[in-house]
C-alpha cells in the first residue's frame, strides 16, 4: 500500500511530481522514489511513497524500472503467487519477491489482458519507454483511489485529490454540482469530483496517454455484467459455497511480510473475518472501539464490546479496546483535510483512531468487514424497502393516520435518544414512494424539495441532474430481483463513493493499510449468484451469509441485532459541537457565499434542538462541508476562492 503520483507532458513535471509525492508522504513513510524519461516534446515523471508490506528489501522499491517498463503502484495482489509461478514457468526471471514485479511482468506479457486476471486492490501507472505510452489503471471495485487532472495535452495523477489541488500551479474551481451531490448523499459519488478539472478514474477501467496527445479509455470489468451473469448462474441452479469462498478470500488477504490485525466490532462481518483469520494466524490481534458511557446512552447505542470480547476469547485473539472520546473540535478539520472531499460519515474518525492505535503498536495491515452489507443486503434500508412494499398495501387512511401520529413523536428527550422513533420517521419518509425514489430516500439526506430549500435557488437544475443520475445508475441493470437491484446500486455507488473512500483515506492518514476480504472479485461473483429471497429471509438481512458463518461462529454472534460502526453524533452535536454549529449557521463561508441558505439551516437546528427531528447527521455534514469549503476557497491553501 502506497501513494502514487506522476505527470505526463506537464510543464515542470519533475518539480510538480516531487510536490505531488511530498503531499502523499503519510501514505508511504517507508521510502520515496521518482523516475523521469523524455516523451515527445515533453517528459513523463513518476513518483512513489512506499509503505513496505511485501518484500521489505530494496528489490520492492518504486517506481520499479525493468527492461523498458516502469511501474508506480498502490495496492496488493492476492493472487501474486499463482501469477508469479505462471510467469516463471514461461521463463520470466524475478529479481525479488514483491507483487509489484509480478504486476510489471504480467503487463509485459499480457498488456491490458492481464487486468481481469488480477485479484486484489490496486491503482497504478505504467510507462513503456519504447512507445512513450503511460497507462493508468484502477481496480475492479474502486477499492483504491486514483485522481486525474488534464490540461491541454498534459496530465497529472495522484492517489489523493489534495495532492493535485496543491500542485496544479493554478486555481482549481470548486464544482458546485459535486457539493450538491455531497449534500444529498453525504459523500461525493465516484462519477463526480469536488474540483471541476479533476476526475476519478472509474473502477475497472484504464486510461492510456500517447505521445501525440491522444487519450484512449477502456473498461476491463463491469459490475453490471457480473450481476447479470450471477443471475443466469442462479437460474441454472448454481449455489456457491459461501463459507468456502469467504474463507479462501480471507486467507489470501493475510498475505504479508509484516503483522496483520483485524477490526472487530462484535458484529457478524468482522467477527467472521477475525475467526477465519485466527484459524490461519493463531493469536492474531484485533482492535475494537467503545464510547463514553454518557454518549452511548444519549445515542441509545448497543453494547458491542461484550460481543467483541466473546469472539476474542473463543478464538484466542489478542483484543485491544479503544475508547472513542475524541476532541472532535480538533479532529473535524484534521479529518476533513485527509478525506479529500466533503464526506459526512463520522465512522471515518473511528477508522482513523483505530488505525492510529494499531500503527503505534507496530501494525501496518488491518482486515475490515467492509462490503458484506452492500453485497448481501445487510443494511436496515434493504429490509425497510421490502417492508415498504407491504406497507403500501395498507389502506391509505390508516397510513395517513399512522404518519401523522409518528410525526408528532419526539426523537429524543433531554437525556436520551429514542432510536425506534428515529427509525419510524425515517421509514415513513419513503415508504409510499416508487422503487428507485424510495431506495434513494432510504439512505440519502434530503428529499428533493428539502434540498432545493437549503441551497442557492440558481442550483435547482443541478439538483435535478444529481437526482436523475441516481435514477439512471439504479435502473441500469438487467436484474429481475428487487433485493439484488438494491445490492447492485449500493455496490456501484455507496461502496466506492463512501465506504471504500473514507476507509482508504482515513487509514492511510495513519499510514496503515486496510484490506477488505468481502470486496473481492470472487466473493462479489458469488454474492450475485445468490437470489434476493436468500439474502433477506423474513426480517433477517444477510441471511445466506449468516447461515454460512454458523460453520464457525456461535449463533448468538451470528444472529445478534445489527451493530453500528458509527459515532454518538447527537451527543457530539448537542454538546461538543453546538457552538461551532451556531457559528457556521450564522456566519459560515457556505452561508455568506450564498451556497447554503441561513433560514433553512436555522430551522434545521431549531427542530433538532427541540428533539422533534434528528438532524445530527445533516448538521455534521454541513460542518464537514464548511471546513472543506473554507480550505478550498481560502486562496492560500489548495485552491482559490470561488463563489456560489
């Protein structure tokens, strides 16, 4: 795991690449390197920051140059041993044991045809000295980031957007459509970027730069096609052995020359991974979190620690418990900087603090249960959308009466949050809507009218564009299974746009690599072979995964109520952050620029304070957006001031 960067036919490419690479130092504190070569009337420059995981010697250093090919690479290949054996049998001689050299030689032998054969997480740039071509690649599911910025015939790329913004040598303009999207989702979807000139290379795709200025794009893996193939395999009666698939993926993800640990929340996904990892590496370490008692009480959060302790004891795991009682006033701007774009999920703080603690203990690699909920319908929204279909059959007068009664209920008292009321209000906000609209409303922050009331009226057309984009992606499939349509939409939008993004950026801020065994191409293929009525059975989400996990985990862990990898937001917003909320609402940059409307924000704060609505998540995202916007428009930071 590393930080990569580079320029192609960019003015002052050497200086710019050094600047890019320096910004990525936290991603790779173990080493740095740069390579340059003429290209036409310009040059290519490749930079690298190394976090040494496999082959700790200098033979794994990057950029790696060998017989006319040069590679700067971020990630891990979990099938590198098999590829190495195949290449060696064909006569390839290897200098070291790194997966970097395996990737370089696989490219030499097969070119872009090697890409569907790669099993891992990766983003890389590879330069051919003979042709002068540079190819940029991003993994199948978007686990690893790659940002690109083009000007004229020049291009720069980096693992983080802040590196491009700081090295662009000019003023990057904020893309207000991306900010509108971030308000809707509480993250910026992969199809958009917070600065206009920049873009995210799409998952499963490549971009080729030629010396004559031509740019070619291609796709080597498409999740929509994988889902359609899975549906056909299911119709043919194929039933994957999920227990075997997940165990095999977990075993591969333990490949490392340094210690590996796990996240252990006590929930199904992390518990299963930890148990499987302990089977292959007895005594493995795991890290779990708890919150201040008063915060957990106010948020009505379940006690996950006791389950984590039970799993650790049963499987001989060395458990490290971390209490999350952060100084959020200090952490908020720090996390906003590291997250690169406005991301309003406080779970990023948890990930950062866990990885920081692990790194201080000498751990560089962590396994996470990320992805299982998206692929196997484990979120409450999946079940809620199914229940909404039944709810729509209830006579309309009864629905109106129930909605009016729930609307009058408070979501919190002065001392305690009322979680069931929050869920009920959320459910009724989308239960009457058509399928795609209901699914969008079940996990986004605002309905269309509320979002229009919050932002500059001149951006109304942008709201329409963002909402239409969601509909287009949701409906772009050949699936006849409602549950799998939701899983596909989540795997294309929610997973890369939010969960994989904050996991990568917050873990790398602590110089730690996080691996995600559920987000593995073989697990994904198996997941879409499972019909929706086996993913949600009765009121059980992830039913088929739970059934598979009982082969090793006790039933009380497998079938316990779903935990939350989140934070006590209501407690933070009502106590630690209340003065900051007032400042941002009354005199923040977003309000003063006209992007957000002060009156709408004040209503939101008042309703939240009265306990009538839970807007803690909305207000947290406004704070993250405010801090990001201040930095982006300061004139002294990564860009210059832009008005809405």
